[in-house]
C-alpha cells in the first residue's frame, strides 16, 4: 500500500508541476494568440497546407507561451504584491526562478525557429518583433507610463498578421486591417481588467491608467473610443474582399452590442452619484463581453471567407 501511495503522490506532484509550467505560459492570452494566428493563416491561404497550418499554431504557441513565462519571470517580485497574481507559480515558490527563465527562453527560441525555418523569414521576423516588444519593451514600460498598454497592444495585434504572412500573404491592406482589429479590441479588454484590479496594480507600482484615474472617466473614454474604432475596422474586411455579407451582418451586430457595455462604463464612471461597485460590475461586463466578441468575430471570418 505504501508503494502505491508513494506512486500516486509522485504522479500528483508531476501533474501539478506540469500545470504550473502551463500556467507560466499564460494559456488564456496565448490561446487567443494562436486562435488569431491560425485565423489569419486561413484567411490568406488559397489552399490549406497541414504542415504550414500546424507550424503557425505550434510556433505561435511556443513563442507566446515562452514570452509569457519570461514576463512572469521579470515581474515575479511584483506579482507577489498583487492578490490576482500572488498564487502564480513563481511568487508562490512552486517553480524556481531559474527554471522559469530557462523554460521561457527555450520555448521562445523553439517558437522562433519554427516560424523562421518551417515558414518564411517575414513570418519569423514578425514573431521576433512580437517577442522583443512584449518582453523587452512592454514589460518594463508598465512601471513607467500607462502608454505601455498602447505599446503592448502592438505585439498583441501581430499574431493574425503573422498567420497571414505564413500563408504567403504580404504586408498589405488586409494584414493592416487584421492588425487594427486586434489592436482596437485589446483596449476595452485590458482597460476593463485594469479597472477591476486597479488597487492591485497600484500596490505593485504599475503606472496603469486606472491607477491615476480614480473615477474611471479617462479609462471609460479610452474604452469606448477603441470599441467605436473596432466596429469600422471589423467591417473593413469586406472592403478588401476577404469576407461575405453574413460576416458583415454578424460583425455589425457584434460591434454594436460590444459598444453598449463600453458606453455604460463611461456613463456611470462619469456620474458622481454612482457607486464604485456598480462601475466595477460594468467593467467586468466589458471584460467578459470582449472574451465573447473576439472568438465570435473570427468564427464569422472563417465560415464566410470569400
């Protein structure tokens, strides 16, 4: 019995360690990057090639996951100060910092190798730009100015462009539109999250817009501004002949619906009589609406590709 118990305990520890390394890869963000990258590939591909499709997916997965791990390595002492992140593997002490550094570096290099060697130099260069901007520019910039959110949206918007070029597409108007869709989408997504956890960010010393905007008026304005820009950007795909009328109708409904919670966020944050708990609830509404919006939009792209 003792042998069986020890074996079960060892397997449990192994599973926990695997899950900890997966958590280092920021699976939610990395998953969205993979989704948009393969979506960009599908839109550009005249004919699907399994090897290239898998290379886009796995290359983006390893590169994004590795960058996420290196981000957590760099911010481990600050994550320990935030309730939202204090239980991550590094601040909680479940993974040594050196192991995270090696893991993140190895995964990133493998991802870049796949993009450069199995796809093409342009796709690899875009992957490298994504990595450098996220790890070496956005990550330290968060402690200097809230404009880091805008800078960080650039690497966040590059995966669909990376997928586009992987299928042989050039950096043309179609690639620019895909980039803009992701760029504008990220602002409501991240500003709503930053509002919900503004006290955490302040405690850790991050210079987020929500930290210097106690009422949320500027945050609400930025959220609505980018949500409004997202609607025409999404419809522009029809103008370059990538999608059909079903996509246009669906994108218009999604975009208009997404504007509603963003407008409510600004309206209630600007009303002095509204309690902060209600503004927090609306910010949470914006955040979850963003999680529904993006996969839905890319689903429409794939089913109504011209």
